[in-house]
C-alpha cells in the first residue's frame, strides 16, 4: 500500500517536472516568435505603467484646474497638456491603463471560467443537457455584440463592474464552444476511458483528466478575450457608457469628442488613441503568437 | 430535396431565434432601474396624477404578463413603441434613418470584402513569402484599431489638417444640390466614414481568407491540379479559391454583426444620420423605447443575414444537396 | 526503346537532424509499352520517386542529384512552362485515395474536361464530349458526368482518376497505389480495368504498390525498393518464382496471394530504418536473417545474377 503511495508521489513529481519544462518551452517559443516578442514587450510596458501610475503622474488625474489651465498644450508642468476642464492628460492616460487592463483581465477570467464550465459539462454529459446548453450558446452568438452591450450598459448603468459583466455575457459562448469540441474528442481518448474503468467519479474525469488537456487552448482563448474586452470597453466608453469615476482612454475620447474641441487640442485626443491601439496590437500579436505555437508541429519545427 | 429540408431547418431556426430575441428584448428593458415615466418627464412640476395618467397611457400600470402581451401585440402590428426623446413612434424615427445606414454599410462591405478576399487569397497562396508576411502583419494591425479610433484619426488628418474631406454629416448644409451634384456630395461625405469601417473589416477578411487558403493549399486536390499541368491562375481560381471561400462565406453572416458595430462607431464619429448615430443619441438621451427598437432591428437583421448566407451556401457547396456537408 | 530512364536519382528531405535520404541513388528504366512495378513497404521512397518523375517534390524535400530522362529530355532541367505542358499530357498520375485527390466542388466531368482544355486546342463542348467518352472508357456511365466526387463510391472515384490520367493519351502513366484502401472486390475490378486499358491503349506505366501479388498481374518488370535503395530488379515471372534478395523473399511471404494460392504468411521482423541515419552496410541487414559481418559494414553493389539485378552480398 505504502509502496503505491510512494510511486504515486514520484509520479506526481515527475508530472510537475514535465509541466514546468512545458511552461519553459512555451515561454522560450513565445520570445522566439517575432510577434510574440513585440506583443509581450508592449504588454509589459503597459503593466508597468498601470502599476507605477502613482509614481509617474505629475498631478492627480481628477483634479480640475482653474480657468487659466483649460486646454493648454503640453508644457513642463502638464507633459501632455490639459483637457477642457483643466485636468492633466498625462495622468489620465496613466490611470486609463488601469481601467483597460483591469477590465481586460477580469472579463477574460470570468469568460474563460464560465465558458469552460459550460463547455466541459455540455461536452462530457451530452444528450439533452448538451442540446439545451448549445442552443443557448448559439442564441448568444447570434446576437449582435455591440448593440447588446450598449443596451445592457445603458440599462444597468455606467460602472466598471457592469461593463465587465456585459463583456463576459457576450464572450463566454465562444469559449464554451471551443472547449466543448475539445472535450468531445478528449473524452473518447484511452486515458479517460482507463480512468473511468477504475471507477473515477464524473467530476474527477471532467476536472482531473479532461480539464488539464484543454488548458493550452484556454490560454489562447483568454488572450483573445482580453483583446476583445479591452476593445469593448474602449468602444462603450467612447459612446458615453464608461464609468464616470474611473476615467478610461475611451471616456477621454468621449469627452474630447463631445466637447467639440478635438481639432484644437490634438494632445488631448492622440495619447488615448495611441494607447488603445498599442495595447490592442500588443494582445493581438500575443494571441497570434500563442495560436501559432499551439499549432501541432510548431514545436518540432523549432527544434524542441 | 435535401436542399429544401436544409432550408426549412434553417428557416425554423431563424424564426425561433427571432422570437427569443423579442422576449429577451422585452426582459432587458424591464430590469432597467428607475421609472421610465419619471425619466421622460424630468420636470418636477409634473404632478403625480399626470404621471399616473401617462403610465396608464403606455400600459405601464399593468402586470409584467399583461405588459408582455401588449408588447407582442404591438410588435405584430409593426409598432415598436414611442420615442420619449423625439416624441414620435420609434418605427418612424428608425424608418427615417435606415436608408442612410444601408448605403454606408453596403458600400463599405462591398469594398472591404472584395479587397480582403483578394489580399487574403494572395497572402495564403504565397504562404510564408515576404508578401504574405507584409499583408498578414498589416491586417493584424488594421484589425487591432477600433473603428472609432480609426475614424477620429482619419477625421483629424484628412478633415481638420488636410481639409480634404468634410467633417461630418451626409450632405453640405443648405447647398441646394440636386441630381448628380447631390449624389456626388453624398459620396464625398461618405469617404471617411466608409473607410473607417473598411479598414477594420478588410483586416478581418484578409485573416479569414488567408487561413482558409493556407488550409486548402495543403489539400490533395491541389496536388492533383498541379499534376494535371494546369496554369497557376486556373489552379488558384477553380481549385484553391472556390474551396477556400466556402468557410469565408459561412462566416460572413457572423461578420455582419461586427459590421453593425463598425457602423455605430463610424456614424457616431462622423455624425452620419443613420441608425448608428441614432443609437448613440438614444444612449445619450436615455431613450429606452428607441434603444429597444434599434436593438430589435439590429438583432433581427443579423438573423436574416445569417439565413441569407445559408441560402447562398446551398448554391455554392454541392455537398449540401446530398446532405454530405455535416459540420 | 526506353521512354523513361532514371539515373542515380537522389531525393533528400531536409530535417533538423540532417537530410533524410528518402531516395538514395536509384536507377531504372521503363521501356515503351511495358509496365514496371515499384514495390516496397510504406516509407521506402516509392511515392517520392513518383513525385520526382513529375519534378514535383514537396518542401522540405529536394532532388539532390541524378537525371530523369523522359523521351530524351532531362525532366529536371525543364522550365516551369515546359513542365506544365508535360504534366497531365505526356506524364500523368493516378493517385491513391481519390476521395481527397479530387476537387470536392467540381463535377467529375469538369475535372476531366479541364485537363483536355488545358493541353489541347479544343472548345469547351468538344472537351466535355471527350470527358463523357473517358467516363464510358473507365466503366462509369457518361450520364454521371455531372456528379460530384462525394456522390460517387470509392471505386468510382478511382475510375474517375484513371479517366483524368488517360484523357490526353499520355506517353507514361504513374499509378501510385491506385487500389490501396479499397475493398477486395473493388480492387479486383480496378485491376481488371487497368489491365484492359493497358492492352487497349498500349500504355507505358509505372505501377506502385506495397505488395508483389498486385504487381504480378499488371507488370512486366518489378523493382523492389527498401529504405530509399533498390534491392532487386527482374522480370515479373522470374522475380515471383525465384526471388533472390532476402527482402524480396520476405516481401513475397508477407502478403497473401491475390490468385488465392494458399501458403503460410510470415511477417518481416523489425521495422524499416530511419532514413536520417540509415544503418551502415546493407540497409536491410538489421532485419535480415542471413546477415554477415560483410553485410554490416560494406554496402552491396548491384550485380547481375541469373537475369536479376540484385544488391546483396550473400546471393551467389
């Protein structure tokens, strides 16, 4: 008895080792990939900016200046000038990265968790349960995403958590679909069959045996979801549905656009636009790199 | 026979989806916090009795079930509700705008799909070449720029700085143009909004066509075509592209939903008087009945677009006719 | 007269561990109106040879040396345009697994007419009529010209491939395992058809298969390949009745005879070597029961023995 236990623990250690090696290989391939390198670089810069915002800022982003400080071009005090209420654009851009990244990461996490649960359950159990779940998925995928997000955000009220909820509600079906099709092929594999034969419970089969095998795809899905969530937040905020308390890049553009002073104050418009585009490009490139790496045969081609 | 069965199945699916959309649409707007009547008459001088009268007028005094039956009845009569902001029936407000949106969206989609398919096909055909890498990274970048951001950039550069194109709207105000001059004026105004949609959408189509093309190029029948000594142009057109376009066509139904997003963003930036700009205004004015009507229109049009794509598919994929093309 | 002469052909696949020598210095020729069989286990270089004859080796493979003389011209020196004119017209190929080798969105008639239109000055209507004739020739009714590949059975698809390959009266046809993966009755029918066409059209062909019994009915001469090398070459009757090379013997004993002779089947122990790092000496020695030290160190030359060409030290 104790013998098998020891064997099990050795087995576990070996598995852990293999996993670590896999992660190492993956990171190596990512940095080796041209787009992966650029993507990771951009994302790391923005993560740094988001974390270090309080250190990098010159003035509080909310602080309204006095009348003489309205719409002044970049100078030594206001690195990127001020907006129509005399607020510092530089600090707004810094703090905006927090909103984008927060919404991106939290929505992606919520999406992947929901999508995986639905996908695994539907794929594993099959039958009527699968039919019903997949019909719901199909229905959500049929709805036009932006109008639905606009309507929900308008109805629920502008607030960062509502935006996360709305983005998640729109995105989970894609993940559910991807996971389900994976599970359908995985559950027929011998190792699942073997585990079932020795009397493993369904919950163990689903989350102990099948789930670890969908993790790589989930990672790719998560990167795509982050990209889409950042994109969605930017659009919603630009359309005036952003959280008024937490100024995001989209909201900055909304106010600039709404004020009608866009043409006079390019320093107010360009920084958030460039930030949005760069961050989305960063995640798009990372996503492309990840899906390239996960393609069968890529690893072998690179000599690993 | 199989084709008919296929179409009937898709039609039933589409109808069920439309019913579900109608129900969802009703439900979403019942969870709205606050009293819609209060929102409509913000003036505190309006008395409680008057408000109650308005509630009765709009049927808001009834139970949820009763309200739903009213809603369905109205829908079946083509009545989408009453716009608080415009003080007109929603159907009329939307009806005034539909033409402008269609002309913009059709133009943009035609340009974007043509360009996207051509560039994507070249990219996939020359997979791994320098041309391919250039097209691929260009499309990834384009695909990463939100339409509204692209719109603002185009507006700043071509509108404000270079003064090449008008800043917004659909015609030059009070110009009195008629006939050909009027058409030219509209096209002139359409250039920037159309291109901000095209530039995003073209990225999407390049990526789609390319990946489908790359897959097809690996197929055995391409090797056969080569072993027949066919010219490259024939292999590209008759063998590679015809097969590669099948998944692209399937996805164009789904892409239609993305096109709606692009239209909302572009119309907002360029004040193009269509449904997209109307959506923005409805959000700003918190005009829920109008928003509800617009959402219904968008959702139903996506369902219809998908159904049309299915119909096209039965014509271009011979495998549908015998039921061989299961997913 | 030789239609095709392969001299010292080498095809290498470039891998990260160095070149895999899929075809390593092979030479053989095909006489007019004769059919040569090319046999060996999967991965021995048969299909690669077939592709090389059409100068059609896929990346990361490349033709590393040798000559392929077809009707007096070296195929490896032809321009792209000349190759196009050659393929489908002078040299054609019937590929295995017609299910994937036919275009799913074109009718079989179109796929036949297309090759005629490409190579001959002919209008569309006439090409279509020729396509219908071709279908009749291979035993599919011309009424089925407008069917798509997925509406046809496996045997019919393979007949369709043959119709395409014979459409322009080629000088040389490569049949790359044309009956593999089909059930036995269909295999039988296809072999009858191929033999019939061989006689009626005076075909010159290379017939690739992985067992001898199929080849024994259709071919005049047989080339046995192992791990990119030729092991033995002889006329079909002599090879079948009196195989010299141990590999040929093993191969004959590992497949049931299609003529129905009863005998005990024997499998060949071990598996073919990795071509990146092939064994020294004779490539077959690790699986050969007669192997000597000489076989393990020195690669055997091809020698003429009793009318056979054979690469083996122990055959006397």
